[in-house]
C-alpha cells in the first residue's frame, strides 16, 4: 500500500489524518459526529472523509470501492476495532447511523444542491407515479375524455421514466460506485414530512 500521511490529504477542507481529535480540530464536523452517538465517531468520520469526499486522494487512487474502503479503514484505524461485526457493517453500509453520517456530510459540506435535486425528484417521482396508478373512469358517453385521460397517462409515464433516469445519474454523482450505500439511501422517506423529520 502507498504510504499516505497528513500531507496526502491537504487538499481537503477537513483533513482526515489531522493530529488530535478531529472534532476538536474541525468543530464543524461535531454535529455530524453526534449522529453516531456511540464511542469512536472520530474513527468513523475520518473513514467517511477518506472514502466519500471527492477531494480525497483515495477517491482518485482507489477507484474500486472495496479497495478504497479497506485502505481508508486501515488509514483511519477503523480496522483496529475489536467489534468485527460493526466493522463489517460500516464497510457494507448496513449501520444506519453511519449511513446518516455519510449523507449528512455530503449534504451539508460537499453536494447540497445535488441532494436537493435528489429529494425534489424523488418526491416528483412519487407524485407522478400515484397519478399514473389512478384508474381511468370509464365513460361510454364521452369517449374523447377517456382518450384524453389515456394521453395524459402516456405523458406522465414518459415523465416518470425521465425522472428515474435523472435520479440514477444524481445518485451516481452523489454516492459514486457504492451500490450498498445507494440502496440504503433510496430507502429513506422522501416525503416532505419525512424530510422535515430527518433534517431536524
């Protein structure tokens, strides 16, 4: 493995290899670290910065996500944890609080507009899909209205397909090639109510 050090990550806003507690060095990260609510948020946030921040040297050097995660786990010392089950949950994004930390870091510090586009398009997708699923009322007396309704549905279906294509591109831009993370994030409630609760 290449010998990375603090200087290797100096292009980043928050250097994940800084000396001391990263929350003390970069107090802006404390609200995100507080999401974790257990010991070791320092190691977890260092790992997140290395793996998911586009300005991390590892994003360029380790294009393959599994290799990048393993390298970041070693550099952040996350791999020194005795709880192997938790370590595996971090790497495969099955720990909910770690997923929340990743999303919040990217949403707040790296890609806020992109996140807003994802939320807006997910909400629009759900709204259009609900309209698409509504049954057309049969009306023998007015065949023109029925045909108009079918045309509207066709247009809505085309819009839903276009939104879905856009969402795939947005998720790729937001989370890169981490399919496990994308699946976990896509299970988030994107309703206005759900977002209001999540973003409190």
